[in-house]
C-alpha cells in the first residue's frame, strides 16, 4: 500500500555515511515537501526531518535531507550505534482528493 | 509539554466497530492550523496514514478505507476519536495518533505539514 519507495535496508560501520532514497511521483514528492521519521525498535516514530531539509530542535546535524524532482534522500553522516532504526519518508499526495503517504521503510543497521 | 495518548480496546472481534480515542495535552484542538492525524502499523510492516482532522473541522480519509472510517474531535475534552467499522484480522496493528504542525492551503485543498509529536501507540488485535 506504500506509495513511496525506499530500499528495504542500508548499513554502515560507525563513522560512515549512509544515504536512504525515497522515490515518489509528481503528485506527492514532486508537488509537496518530504518529511522523514525515525522509529527506534519498539517505539513510536519520531520526526527527524521536515520540509525536505529542516531539522527539528534536538535532532543532531549529522542527519540531513534533500529533495530533487520526484525523489528525496536522507543522509546520516558519522553513523552511530544509536542510529540503528527504521526510517520512513512521508509526503502529502494530491491525487485521489488528497491523502497522506508513507515510504516502504528502510532498516538501517550499524555493523 | 505536548503529549498525545491513544486509548481503546486491545482486542476486537471480526465485523465489530473499533473506537479509538486520542487525548492530547500541551496544545488546544481549537488552535488555528494545528491538527491531529491517525496512522497505523501492522506488526513488522510499514506505516499507513488513515485520517486527519484540523481545528476548523476539515477532515480527510485514506482512499482505501474511507467507507469504514470516521474522525471527530471534542475540543472541550481535548480528544480526537477515530472509528473503524467492520474490523478484520488484517486490521491488526498498532494505531498511533500524532499532532500535525500546520497546513498549507493551496488551490482550495489543505496540505498538512509534518507530524511533530506522536503518541506511544496502542496495539489492536482483531480475532474471534
């Protein structure tokens, strides 16, 4: 049911840079901003990036977001063990009278 | 301090109606431009958006579930209620409510912004 496509997994060693892609279409990412959520094991999702590239207060600056056309990316630089989590992109989709859409989710593993 | 807390039954039978309540604190449901959304997550699966409601009572529903969902709010009680009819085992999931930080009104439609605060979620199992 997910409209936005993400790779199922990504991994890296501590200190490395990891990038997660999020592919959508003209009716969602192409028209609206993208938000990213981090879900640590057994917890509720937490807002990580909003408006495609803005960090809420308290989110480390090693997390960054970008958007180009109908795709978006989340980068984690200086990967840390506590970054091991599931990451979801999300956007508003203007089709079908408007609806919220999430990505398929990416599990980040710190090796 | 903004908090949201979901409440409702942990177990429902197939064909029954599920009623979930989201009780909020730290902000008012009458606050202009703020809203509340419901999202669910089946075990081991991705997040799925269900519905939202704004302070001006503007509502929107998942296209695939629209016929089964109703969202409403009671501002005096600081509560947002989601009902889902005709429950099925595939509806087994953790249900979350979250605050919407605002919206952009573009070409006659409301485009919600980010979900900045989330509840802890409540696991609902559908089984006979």
